[in-house]
């Protein structure tokens, strides 16, 4: 990704690079999982992963994932891609909530809440899932494998703090496990002696035969949402699908899936709720960011890059290629909100705007009064 400076935004807080994004309070992970993979996790702490702090690959016979972290006063390495074959694991939970977007393939997810109510569903490309903090859950690849983006709401997130069931058992005396579960020593002979983060498993059976009926019932709010099944909002230069707590009640993360046609642009805007972090799914683009005090910077992105925009910084994103630019905008906030510069100008007394930017009032009169998200 190239960077072009214009009264450079200070590196101490706002550098937007796929490998060095600074001062982002939220963490992003991309895990790639291919066929016959199970990945189980639940937000908490305790497991010791072998990935070096700050990023790296982690895996085993079942595949591998790659992670990078966002820290409040440090680097956010942003390119989060992984490749593997089979992944199976049991990670009961993580320190924060987990929001995910399925990039390709399909997988089965399941979770159990504090009352023992469960949730078991299949997800495919274009779907989302959301697991609240502290809820144990599984992710298991189906026949075609799975690649997904994981987004965490804690900038201090680390795989080293993932609570792994295998590691928990490896660090619990056998007599305690026997007492807790009623198992014999012979039944526990093959318990793992260390964590099983990624390992090979079998493709699960059809969903209906894999369901477990809990005596306390199902989790009342779905942890799955079909984002690409939403009817998009269409504009001259592309389209957008917005998913937040208004249509995905379980989620506390808001997101927009933006599709910008060649020559199009995500209009000049900013977000009044929180910092924005982005994941570029396909195409190439250029983002310009304005930070006040004559500070601005321009960045080029391609598929697999991560972008970051601090709270209330003005910005735009152009499609610089000859194919659609598709990317996600994500926020640690239950509602998606943006301020359109054009809509703001059109709904402010036009004389004030014209005098401010030294133009004829007539061209302000012609601006559309409704939001034009992609132009």
C-alpha cells in the first residue's frame, strides 16, 4: 500500500498501513480454514499460544491462521490472512466479543450461553456471526473449507489469551477431572498434554442430525446474519449494505459492506460514533483522510489490506481499478452512522456554505439534499 503525504497526519496516532496502523483501539484477525476443520472458542483468557506477540502464524495438522493486533498506543499490523488444510480446535472463549464475516466456503458454528441454551447453524460466504464475550463457541469447516475475517472489540486482544479447552484440561489434575466428570483413569488416557489449537477433524454430518437439544432451549437471539442477502441501497456509483443492531439484534458491532464501481467513490463523509476500521475484500482503492490543522494523507489499498480512520476524521475512498472495489467498514458501536458532507452542505443555509468555500450560491442550490453514499 502506498502512502502520499500532504501536511502529514502524525504517525503517532493515525498511520494507515496494512502492516502498521497506529493507535487503533480494535483488533482484527483473519483465519483461513480448509476442509475438515473444527475451530472451537469462547472469549476469556488463560491459554498460552505459540505465536509471537503482535502477530504471526499459528497452526497444526488441521491448518493455520494468521493474526495481527491493534493496540491503543502501538502498531496494528493489518494484513490478516492465513492458509491451511484442516483445522479443529476447542477454544472455549476469548476476552472480548467476536464478530465475523465469511469470505468464502462454509462452516458450522455453535455456542452455549450461561443458561445452557444453545445455538447451532451453518454459515456461508457473505454471512456474519457474532459471539458475545464469555460465550463458548465452535467453528467447524464443512466440505468446501472456510475463510473468514474475525474482528474483536479489544485492541489488546491476543491469541495468547484464548481460553482453550484442551489446554485447560492439560493444566487440571486428572483426579479433579475424574471427580468433575465421573471419568475413570482409563477413559482419560488420551487427553492431550498441551493445547490443540488447530488439528484435523471429520466433516460434520447434516445440520439437522448434528443438532443438540438443550433442556433449557435455544439461545433466543440468532448469532447468525445473512449480510449479502440484504437488499442493498443502490446509488449512482455502487451500493451499500448496512448491518447493525437494528437488523442483527445480537451484535454490538456495526458494519457496512460497500461496493464501488470502477470510477466510483465512497463520498466525502465522517463517522460521529467511533473509529472506523476496514477490510478490503477485492479490487483496488485510494483513501484520503483529513485530520484538521491542515493535516491530510492518502493511502492505496488492495484486497487483503486493513484500513483505519480515527473518530470523526473526514475521508473518501475511490475505486482506482477496473473492477468493483468491495470492502467492509466496521465500528465498535451498535448503530451505523455517517455524516455526508454533501448532505450537510445541502441542508445548511446555502449562503453560509457559498461564502465559506468561495463559490456561487447557485451550485450549492443544486446539491442533492439526500445522502449519496457511493457516487
